[in-house]
C-alpha cells in the first residue's frame, strides 16, 4: 500500500511526498480508516513503528478551518521533549495547511503560553499537568475539543499523571473522539479505557512487548561498575559507534558516568535527565542529532521523549526492572527499517532483572565474551562493597531490688518540695493576721 491509496487531501499528499514518505507502516495503514470512521481507537505499537504519523494523518484529514480561537484537537504526551518533537513533526506535515499549533509544558513561564493560546489555536500539544493548569486558570477553553489523543499513556501513568489525566477528561466535552497509543496494555491503561472510551476499536501493530526484529541484541557479564566503564570506553573508541544512546536508571548514576566519560572523550559526550535545565536538555539532544556529540547518556524517561534518527547503538549500562522499559530503550535504534544494535552490561546486581527480561523475549539475548583488551578493575563502588553483617548485642538491664540495695527513696522529712509562699501567707503565719504596708506617704 502507498499513501496515495489512503483518502488524503492534496496538501497532506504533497507534504508526505516532500518528506519522502511513500509506504505507510502497519500501524499507519490500520489506524487511518478506523479513525476516519469515527471510532475511539486503542493503538498498541512499539517505539519506532510510526504511530505519531498514524494519528496525525487522520486528525489533519478531518480538521476543518474555523475562525474560533478555541482548540479542536488536544494531544497529551508525558514529557516536554515529546511536546517539542511533535511540534516539529506537525510543522513538517502541515507545510501546505494553515493550522495553528501550540505546545505547552511545565518548567517555563505559563503566562507566555497563555498569551499564545489566547491568540487562537487549533491543536494543543502538552503535558497533562500544564494543560490542566491552563484550563483551571481560564487561559484556554475546552468546549470546542472534538478529538483527544493520549500518546505514551503507559508511561504517563507510570510517572503519576493519572489524577491530572482524569481531571482533564472530566473537563472535556462529552461528545468527542478518543485516541490512545501505548506500547503495552497494563491494568491501569485498561481502567482508563473503561472509564472514558466507548465504541472502541483496538489496533495492534505488533505483539505487545516484542522488540523489533532489526535490532541485534547482545549482553556481557561484567564484574563491576569500573569494568563497565572500561568496556564502554572500548566500544566508543570504535568508529561504528558513531551515534550511541547509553541508558541508566538513575539521574545520579547518569551524572557519574558522564563525569567519567567526559575525561576520556572530552566534549564528545552529553547527558540528559529531568534535573537538567530545559535549555540544557534541548541543547544536548540537538548536539546529539547534529553529530557534535557521539554519545548521549540518558535516564529511562527520555526513552519515551525523544525521536532521533540513525542511532547506531543502544547501551544498557544497567538493566531496567521491566520488559517494557527494556523494549523502549532498545527501540531507539533499528528505526525506519534500518539495522540497530543493543548491548546490555550485566553485574550481579543486574542479573535478576536481566533473566526476567530474557525469559520473556521470544528470541534469547546473545551472551558475548569480554574482549581481551578490557582491563578488569578491582576497584569497587560503595554499592558494590560487601555488606558486613554485625550482630546486634542487646545489653541486659538488671532490675534493682530497692529493699536490699543502698538506693532507696528519701524519707518524708528529707523530701524537698518547692513551694512558693506569697508575702500575704508569710504575714499570716507571723502575725496571725494579714498585714499591709500601709498607705504611701505623700
């Protein structure tokens, strides 16, 4: 099937031709007719399957020009990076359409975003928290919303956005079309569907939790953190590792790896996580896209928030706790029908998570031997040092028998009780009547 076979208008066809898009992906060809028929849609699609275009095409095909300043379409995404990415994607595909788009997210001045919305907007792309703030502060009206998209919904729920999503949905018009896209179908996602969706059609582009076939997966058993750094250094010195994403679970560990690799590769390495300022995050991603840096260190949340072409390798410096997170990490490579490689580094601390993931994959991950050039470090981090279990010694407190011991209560006559006696009482005791000082002499 070609895009020409879909019921697209001329402006959309011309934009797709300019972008070099000829054949729709599986999710794109399946979703388009269902959305056009007016059904609510649940799209289960892996990262890199083209689900963004899958929902943008029918939304733009059904959009009609309006002089109304209030938006017709709302798209909710989990991160500010994904907001910016979607804005860029929309600008590309609406080259020949006069449509107003506004991206909103936290960490920036809400007044500037409110001003943009008040000038008139057709599509809002935003994170749930900031969208809710703008609605509750009367900066935008939802009465004209016809269609709502929730992208990466499983990640939004993992990040704790359930309350904000519920509140936003409660403020939307009852008559609307809902589109939801997720990599996995969890219990929380099903609850959300049951509450707000009706006349629903489910589209699954690939089995939920199945990694892309074009990604070669391998792993190395490594004794400790510093040996991991030596192995990563060995990889990054090879020319074929020209655009590498290195993932880790925590922000502190991401900074620690960055500090170590920066000493070895100077300005060719970058880091990005939620503690970094917004401009720093955008600059790091742009430098990675342009090739100014060849390695970008990121935490798991970024696996959902950026779309970078031609990532040659993904390195899992540690192993995520769930299969879903593993799939989202490795899904950054092997995109657009290109080959990709995903490498996992496993210590004893990672072994349990790795075995859980490997046992749930249809194809086992290859275990490779460490190259002979790798120096095995014997320096351990604080987390890797063996824990010394010291036995807690409880002291037995002996009870003292007051009848036989030298310690005893004072007798009544020797017991001292502090009692404040007023002057009036002293006079009564001394003279038998209350005495006054007499009148003051003038």
